[in-house]
C-alpha cells in the first residue's frame, strides 16, 4: 500500500485505473486504463525472433497508455527482458516461475514493478512450511530493492489442503515486512 504496509488485496484494486469523471474533472480516457500486453502464442519464439516479429506490434499498443502497461508472459522471459525494457509506458512486468527475479532486477531495476510468481505445484505438493519460506526468501533476495508483488496463482489444485493458501500468504506477508518497504 502507499503507506508501506504489505497486505493481501484484490488484483483489480491495484490494476484498475478508471476514475469516474467527477473525481478527475474530465471524462475518462483510454490512456488512463491499464494495458495488458502479452505474447503467449509466441512463447516458443527465441529472443531475436520475438524482438523482430512481435515486440514492434506490442509497442504500438503500449504507446496508447500513460505509464499503465503490464507485460505478462508465463514462459521463461530472461532472454526477452532486454527487449521488453523498451516497451513504452511499462509499469509492471511478469516474472514467471521459470524466470529469474535476479535477471529482471538487473534489467528493470526500480523502473517497473516485478510481479514475481511462485510455482503453484511447488507450493502445493512437495513444500513444507520451511521450504515455502526458503523459496520466498530467495525470490526476495534476488529482487533486492525492486518494487515487487509476490504472487501465487494458476492454482488448479490445492492438494486437499486449503490451509496451504493461508500459510503461503502469511509467509509472504511476514517475509515482505521483514525485507522492508520498497
């Protein structure tokens, strides 16, 4: 939150930029909203092919928004981050379970929020509270002082143990507070 307190909040609370006309003194504009830019169908392209064949078109879309672009990609993005750094108005970048927070940190620094994702099957099946904590600690250390959002989503099974959701959220909150406001 703006006061530096970490909390669990609905995703649209932070992502929705729409404000009623009375609050901004003008009619809402497209550029006030968030652009969700992705290229899931090009996940199999290497970094050079992605830069040539997809990125220019994503840039054309992203130019329409005022610092409210979110790039999402579930594939390993480490090799594409250098290209993605030039995406206009980029404010939030996906760091999939197959991507390195350390590489994202090196490329983006504090210019964009790193949306760091835990691997859901790693959380729900083999993890103990200790290994869950260690995975989160490593991600936080790799992210350094970057602005970040820790995520656990794409949950298709809770392995019969819904308490794991609570345990993960409480552990993420505790460690985030330990590592301090960003």
